[in-house]
């Protein structure tokens, strides 16, 4: 277990990296769950980005990691992320170097994942020597 102050410094480095990359995190509730996104998602049976309505994943790609699709994690700043696990995504891409800091899933490295259209931080790509999957922040997605 790392001393807590070291964890905070490392977390800050991750945020600095995100800022340098100008990743947009639009948190306004007005942008979430727009009626248009809901309709698109339902009509096409797809999971879309809550901000730009880009097709992000198909419901059939939802998987269980450690017996659960849904996981809740908190970082040392107290930010809580509720993520869902996907075996594959469509318009979400890795946008940072591989990191082993704060391994939410033991044995997995991670990269920040962003929407290919609006660059919103949608979650993380987790990879190990034998497996890989995506963990996407549920409130940034609209499900059918
Ligand atoms: Zn988007």
C-alpha cells in the first residue's frame, strides 16, 4: 500500500496529463440524457455518447469482470466513478500512455478512453497480458 500523499501526487499527474491533452469533460446536467440522444439510442438499439450522440458501443458487448458488469471506484480526491464493462467499443479510443498507477483492476494497466467525436473522457481501456476490456463511465452514456 502506497502512502496516501504519494497516491495524491500520482493522481495529480494523471489530471495534469489530461489537462495537457485538452480533454473536454462537460459535466453540465443540461448535456446529459438529452431527449435526442435517448431517442437515437432507443431507435437504433445502441449505446451513445451523452454529449455528442456518437455511437459508442453495442449492448451485446456488455461483459462481467469479477462477476459484475457495474463497478464503483473512488479516487483519492473523492471523485466517484460508476463504470460498466465492455468487451469492445466502436467510437471510443485510447488517448494516453499505458499506466499502472491506481490499478482498479489488479494486473491490468489502463489508458484514458475518449469519444472520437467530442473528445469527452468516457472511461478507461484496461489491458493485461492475457485480456483487455473497456470500463466506461455510465453517466456519460445513454442506453437504449
Ligand atoms: Zn461524444
